[in-house]
C-alpha cells in the first residue's frame, strides 16, 4: 500500500497520524496519507509565505517559465497522476 508523506518547505516529512484514503470510485483503499499536525501546518504556511515573497520578485516571463516547467512535469506524469 502506497504511503504519502507531507512535502513541507521542499522536504518530505512524516507525522504522528496516518490515515487510510479511499477511492471515490469504489471505496477501495487507495493508500495511506500522513495527517499534518498543527506545527507542520504552521511550518508549511511559513514556507509558502517565504516562497510568495521570493516569487513576487520574478518578472512575468520568469514566472511563466516556472509554470511551463510545472505544466510539463504534470504532462510527463499524467498516467501516474490519473490513478
């Protein structure tokens, strides 16, 4: 069974609580996900704020290039992400 950790500030982290996730299609088990603790949510919000401050410094062109790379990454993994 696949277990999904938390991506916080560029690092994969675990939490003290893991929950089962179910497929909305047939209610079968789709894996396990780490449930963020309050401190981890606060850490993630702080990281997002720092990223926002840095991203605002980029030109429109630089932001569009970053979004294009993200888009290509999603396209490259579309079969995996669709499962």
